[in-house]
C-alpha cells in the first residue's frame, strides 16, 4: 500500500475535457480485438525484441488496451498508468531504467512483479491535436533505443493513428450506408403511398420533369362498377361491418387491377373506377386486360355472394359497365391531389354501368370491337342512356376465352339477395 502512495501519478491534462471527447469520437473503446491493430503490435514486438507491447487508450479513470501482446490484462486503473505521463507530456517518454527514474521508480510493477526495468511510450494523436493513448514497449531489463529505433517507433505510431482514423472512416461509411438504406426504405414507403394516388408512369414523369402535363388520349378504356342495392343493404348492416366488407371487396379489386395491369383511379362511394390505355400503345391489349379485370371482379363478388347466401345472409351484387373513346387525363387539386380522366367517354361508361343488369358485364359495341380474345356476347341492341342523346349499341359479355369452366359461376343462379 505504501508503494502505491509513493508512486507519482500523472496530473490531469489542461485540455482533458476535449481530449476525452476526441477519444469518445473515435468510438473505439471496448471494441473487440482487431487483426489490423494486432499485426502492428506483433511486428513491433518482433523488431524491438521486447516481451510486452500494447496500444493503450487513457480514459477518465482507466487505461484500456485496444491491442496487446505479452500479458492478459484488459484494463488497469489510470492512476497506476505510466502512459498517463506520456499523455500529459504530449511527447515520447522513454525511460531506459525505470528503477531510477523519478516517474517510475516507485511503481508497483517496478518494485514487484513483473519487475519492469524499461518503458517507452509514444503518444497517439489520430486528429493531430489530442493525445488519446499511447504505443508502449515494456521490458524486464533496462535498455537504450537507438535513433533508428526511435524513428521506427514513430512510424508505427503513425500506422496506429491511421488505423484509428480508418476506423472512423469505416464508421462514417457505415452510418452513410445505414442512412442511405433508411432513405431508400422511406423512399419506398413514399413511392408506395404516391403510387396509391398516381399511376406508375405519372410518378416517373413527376420525378423526371417535376410536373405532369395534362394529356388528351384518343383511346382510353374505362370500367365503372357499383354494388346493386348497396344503400338498402347497407342500412341493415353495422357501420363497421359495412366499411369492413367494402374494404374486403375493394382490396380484392385493387389486387385484380395490379395483376391485370389495370390502373385504378378512385372509388366513389360503392363505385369503382379503373382504366387502361393511358400509356399503352396496343388498344386490343388494353381492352382485353380491362375485360379480364371485369370478369375477375364479377367472379369474386359472385363467390362472396354465394358464401353469404349459404349462411343465410343478404349480400349485394355487382354490375360493370365498359366503354372506350377519347378522354383527357391529368392531375387536379392543391393539397389532396387526384389523377383523373374527363370527357364524354367517362360519362358514357358511367351510364352504361347504370343500365347494366345485376351480375352482368355490359359493354359498348365500340369497346367489344377492340377485344382480341374469344368472347361470348348477347346483343342488347340500341339502348337509350340517361342524359345521352342518341341510343348506344350495347352488348352483355357472358363469357371470355381465358376462363376455365370450373372458375366460371353459373349465369342462371337466382340472386336471392338482390333486387
């Protein structure tokens, strides 16, 4: 105990607060051993032929060893650290014989095991300003370092400082990569949200040009649907049940649109509005994909209707109207943006849907003329539509060639839950 009292502890450097911050900024304390540091320490041991070499970092109350050879300690108290004197001096401290030097002669490791006789400490300043630790050589016999050895020790210290700075660079790169990943994830979220508002090609135009120009399309293919007797049946349902059921249906419709390459534009109450032909160059392909979408939507509701009826529940039916023609597309709104299409074609499609029978798909003759897959139709002839001048030639599309027989619901089913 008396030896400990007599040992000359190093004073606290005048810039201790910023020195400790510089050490903390390296984010190296209490990190696992690293081969890049251990290689340097082993090389120093071999070249200087000393039993103990280490890289020490001087924290507030301890001396922690980042790399070491010749002993097993992880850390020691700072007040017993010879390296604290090197940190205070801010220059190399080389003690040829620790037994007689005023700083070291009363140190417990000099007076007792392992009876150190030689100490050489070189300050480590990765930022060029603050000493965060030392490169140290210890021996159990006194010795002198030649000028070439002192120069070599300086070079090894610079290598260690470089590795410490590389660690900071690596950590900065990791932070950058992490931030980029977070940015990418947020961008995907943002794109996903925007994609729910705008079609993909509109999103691309916004990215490229910062705006979207309104366009007139010569041929747009439009689908309108709504649920038959929705208002009456909705009044018999609990509000949560009603909204939940609508969500189930519209979510299924959304999936069908994604799978068939159809652009959903919006829902209006119980109505669903989607289109093709906004950017496709093949009208026949646009018409056929929209028709496939219509059949899959109709079949989904037919299956759900069947399940409900089996459980003695009332359920709505679906009617779908299809039309094609000229329309204008663009973005409107200041805060809650909306991508929409306008024109007589849109109004006509809505009127066709209103004139459609429950469970049926009704299309204009113009629309049917573009379908390039086999279909079965039933002519409805010239039909007067509300708010339209001349009657329009309409057809009910009863079957499409893509359907398999086991997936087709019987057309003659009696819909008990519809009026």
